[in-house]
C-alpha cells in the first residue's frame, strides 16, 4: 500500500517536472529554439491546431528559425499565429517556408521573460508540494 502510494506520487512528480521543462523550453532566449513554438496554436480549417503538428522547425542560424509547413495551405494560418503570439517576432513568408528572425532581446523584454520563468518555476514547486501533501494523507 505504501509502496503503491509512493510510486504513484513519484510518477506524478516526474510528470510535473516534465511539464515545467516544456514550459521553460517555450520561453524565448537569445538563441533560436524550435521548442518556443510548441505552445502556439493556429486556426487550421476552423480547428485550433498546435503549429508543431502543422510544420517542421529548423534553426539553421543562431537567431533564425525556418518553419516548413506540411501543407502549403496552412502557410498563412501558421504565419498569422506566429505573428500574433507573444514571442515578439515578425515572420516573413516566401511562399514555401516561413522565416522567423529573432531580434536581439531588449533589457525590458529580458526582465519580462525572467518574471515569466519565475512564475513557471513557482507553479512547478506548488504542484510538487501539492502532490507530496496528497501522498502524505
């Protein structure tokens, strides 16, 4: 009984840590990282769809990401979703791929991302505390 409770709590804590890692990966840093597009959702034929299911992402340079959609019809929807996201980037569409050039981070934007990271870390800590408290009961 105790072993079962402990293993269940450990599995939940591992899941909470994985969610926190995914959240941290979606925060923009100075370098191009395809994982920062994981939380962006595009309107694909009337259905909200994550863009990582609609396209492949490559980072050929330190501050550029190439977005190659699997369906050319989704190009405009993906571009619109990236433009409207909170990443602060302006994608350019050449008809086949979308180029996303990441500008240098300003000090104000860095402080904003630090606040976001602290908030996500606190959420993860609270989640783990709640799992531990529930396992003790």
